[in-house]
């Protein structure tokens, strides 16, 4: 059984209205919709973090060095 925690969040008025309408149209609560969206965002983050972990051994290049290289090669 999942324990729910209460939180107060503020939406833009249009987002709030859209969520209310979606909740009514899908016969779900706004909380269920927001929980699902949060889970999806966190799942995407987990995929991104895994990709970063796989690339940790790759050499890094600073922004300045990259732009300088582009300029030196006539790409800018």
C-alpha cells in the first residue's frame, strides 16, 4: 500500500482549468493526473542519469574550447 503525502502546489489559472477538465473527462482526480506526470518526469530523469553514467569516461570539452575549435576550423 502506498502512503500519500499532502502538498500545496500552485498552478497557472489556465493549467489548473485544463487539469480540472482533464480530470472530469477521464474520470480521474487531479492528484492522480499530477502524480502520473511526476512519475513520468522522474522516469525520464532516471533514463537521462543512466545515459550520463554510461558516458562518464568520455573526455569533456569546455564550451570555450569547443567554440574556439569551431572558429579555428572555419565553422563559425
